[in-house]
């Protein structure tokens, strides 16, 4: 396992629209919090959103987590993909229905452009279901590398049917 000596702040996007999406998100958040070299977990409020891509699928439940981690980015990605797989994630249709989707949105203030990992997440600035939960747990002056401040991104991204759920996460 590749581990850094210092703690890095990272933000993880969580989404699900199959097999009890609310429970998928809550369970995944607990599993992420239980990873070695992860601490100080904050889970945003949960939101429902319409699907991106094929519309013949259920609405999504989305959230964002802020964590402190010593895992290097590719190792964190590997750990998140293992959680997705445990939840029955199938990668057959781009933007299709899924039991669980975990994306590294931000990793410190780094810009990473690898074949398997791009940070900041390439669609972060365009997705209300990411920006609004992120704004619930991040400082308003959070700088998204290459995109500007979170507060400015929010003003350019209407909520488009995004709805905050009446659910109080335990993280």
C-alpha cells in the first residue's frame, strides 16, 4: 500500500441509483471511513438528482465526503473501486444505472492527469449533484484547481431539479 507521510485533504463523490441507493451511500461512507489511513470524515447531506446520460433509469442519491488520508491518489482510487465492486458495481454502460459510484473529486490542490485518474474530476464544475453537496461541507473559498473558486462555480451551475433529502447522515 502506498502511503504518504502527511495527511492530505480529499473529497469523494458518492452516487447510487440501484438496490436501495440511500443505504448504498450510507454503507459506502462507513466503509470509506473504515479504510486504513483515512480519518476526519465529513459526509454532506444527501441529494436526489435526475440521471446524466440515459434517462430510462431511476433518480440518483448523491453525496460528497471530505476525508483526510495518507493514501496516495492511485491507492485511494484502488480502495474506492474495491468498495464499488463489493457493492456489485458493473461498468457496462457509460453513465448507466449503478449500485455505487465513487469518484475522487479533489486531492489536496493537486492536478493529476493519468490514464486511470484525472483530478479534479473532469465534470466536477458542470455537475450540480457534486457542487451543491461539496458546498455543504467545504469552505466557500475552496479553490478547484483549473476551475476557480467553488462559490463562483455554484453561481454558474443551476440546481436543475436537485433536491436535498430529509436525512441526517451519521458521519
